[in-house]
C-alpha cells in the first residue's frame, strides 16, 4: 500500500515534465470541461441539460481488530468487560445509481444500495461464530445545483435525503440465542430520514483537475427501535493527473467524524458485546486514497468510464472498544449520454 501511494505522489509531482508533449486538441478539450471526481466521491459532478448517466459501484471494506481511542487493544482486553467480542467484519455494497439533468443548473441523482455484512466473533470460552445480514440499504435521492460554472472553476450545492428503506431488524443465530437481534453495525439502514447537505468545488486545467467537498448526514427523529444514529461530517479533497485523453490517476485525502447513537434498541444487551452499546459508536478517521480512471471518448465504448479507488486509513480515533477499518476498495462503471 505504501509503495502504491508513494508511486502515485511521484507521478503527480513529475507530471509537469510531460505537459508540453500532450496533444493540443486534448489540452483544449479538457480546459473547457470539468472532469468527474474520483468514484468514491458521491455527488461529485453535475451534467448539462438533457444528459443522463448510469452508474454501478462495488465497494468492499475490511475491519480487523479492536481499537479504543488511538490505541489497538487485544481480544483479552475486550473480553475482560464483555462476554463476546467482534474480531473482524467485512462489508460489501453494490450501488446502482442514475443521474439526469433537467436544466444546465440542476442535476438529479438517485442511488440504490444492496448491502452484505459479515462479522466474526469469539466468546470468553473461546467459541467462534459469524453473523450475517444482507439486503437493500437506504435509498438516497439528491439534487445538485450549480452556483458557479466557469471554464476553470465550478461550485455546486449538494441537497440530498436518505430514505429509511434499509432494515433495522436483522437477526441471525448466535451461541446465546437462535434468531437473535443483531447489533447496530450489522443493520442495513438508519431507520430514519436523513438530510445530506453539502457543497462541492471542482477545478480544471489542461493537465490536471482538482476538487474538494464537504458533506454532512443529519438524522431526523427517532426510528421504530427507539434510537437515532449519530450525525456525520465528511471532508475530502483530491488532485487528478490526466495522462491522456482517456487515462488519469488521482490522489485523495478524506476525513470524517461521526457521533454516538442517541437512545437504544430495547432488544440489544450492551453488557454482552460492545457493538450493542450505543455509547460506543462515535469516532473519527482520515484516509489516503489512490484512484485510476479510464474514459472512452470514441468507438463502440464511447461514453463509458471504468474507475477504481483504494483507501487506507492513516488515522483512527474510536470511542471503543470498536472495530478499526483496515482497507476500502471501490470499483465502478459509468455510462453517460
């Protein structure tokens, strides 16, 4: 991972040596159009009047080991206070999206996720077991409104809402009970309507594009299981190097912070396992992300974009014990016309 990040940084740093060799028509084309943000940035670009885009994203995240604050802690330390501890978790998501621009200023967006969660555990007696949950997550609909549209700079507002379509009543068998209610991280949705306001800036030149985004998730009310997930704030910024009319690489940084759960699900026992404790869900994390993008501008595949992004956390502070994130991979396909 470190070699990948270092190599990408060196490519970006040395890119000016190649700028004079680029085709003049390619330079003109990209000076007057804004490139799309890395695939992991949601609502990172807008479209012109009448444009349509379909998107498929696959994201997988691996979590391994527990952390309290900035410090990793052992299974034995967690089991000193709980009967069971999670040891790792894998989350994968298929995200289907569509964008349509009814005007030059407004782009509409909708995203439908299908989520699969799997968490491994060990008990004080040494028994190991795994719980699973999968299904539709929370559908998100948004409007992206351009505030500024210039050859070099663009700014748009992100105005979104998350709908409570994901289940908050997932069950599975455990050593303690058959068909037991699963803790908060294993549920597929928030159970509440959530506002997602934000703002995105995009910059563009002949050889580079860059951008920054601030997004928030604000939970509205309490769900049917008597709790509300914590609010969340995300900040990200990126630099993309255009190596040709079709291929580019990106380097991105992302920071996020989220709060504890307000209230509690009466079916969960916070004395049994830390993931059932609503007061141990807050945290903050910073990631470095490297991306690769290929855009087809002509031929049978014109309008298609293939993209990939890998994220490695470089800072984590968790209100634990709580599973830490080790690696996140996102791959995507987009088709616009």
